[in-house]
């Protein structure tokens, strides 16, 4: 996991603890990265099994 992926994972985890899914704008503001970089890192986290999206509950599973 890269530093950016770790940071993104931590942001998603912390916001999920408060029952709030981070929006793309939240992630862009908190990381200072572009949409493309955020999407790429998120895909890597999903591919590596670090994150899972629950379609029924509309929540990230960490």
C-alpha cells in the first residue's frame, strides 16, 4: 500500500465510523489530489482487498 493509498484508506475509515460516506469532493479537499488519482488509488485498495463496497447498505466495508 502506498502512502497515498494509506491516507485515502484512513480518511474513508474515519468518515465511515461516523456513518458518513466521503464524497469525491471530500476526498479531493482532504487529500489535495485529482479525481483520477483518487479513483486509481481506490481501485487499487479494492483490488488488494483493503476496501469493499456494500451495494445494499451503500457503505464502505474496511
